[in-house]
C-alpha cells in the first residue's frame, strides 16, 4: 500500500511530504506512547498517533519512520511540520480514532501481523 492509498482510505489530508505519497508502507503502528513505538520496529511503517509534539518527529527520525498519520483530528504545529520537512517525513491527518483508522487500513489491505495498535 502507498502512503497516498492509506491517506485516501482514512479520508485524510496531507500536512507535508505529499511528494512522497507514492512511497510504499507495509506495516502500521498505532501508539501515543513513543516508548511503545520503539518496541515496534519494522521497515516501511506508518505511525498513527494522536501526539503532535516534536518528540513524535524525533522518534520517527530515530526509527527511520517516513510517514506519520495524526488521528482524532489532531493538527501539527508549524514547528512540527518544519521538523518533518527537514527530516523528509510525510505528515498526514485523519479525523478518525486510532482504532477505526487501524481497522480501515486492515480492511484496505494491510493484514494481520502488519498492523499493531500498541
């Protein structure tokens, strides 16, 4: 699944990095605790979170995560968007809850063992 397909499934919008929307994702991790995200290290992962602070970007950089999708209608600050742009991280958002967003990605083709709501 591409980032663009995931954002479309979630009826979401891009905040930055739309030029990388054709990049593939093969897993998703849903978490609001960044320490939990660190326990879920996979290639080509999209991070779904309700946190919109700079720590989310720092965690993504550390774990080589290139896509963050904010859930529950959260909108990142200009500072967070600029940090993501500088790091080459795509940011998007959806109004859906984390639970529903993970379920929709599963229905859209990311299968068991590939989506994890921590």
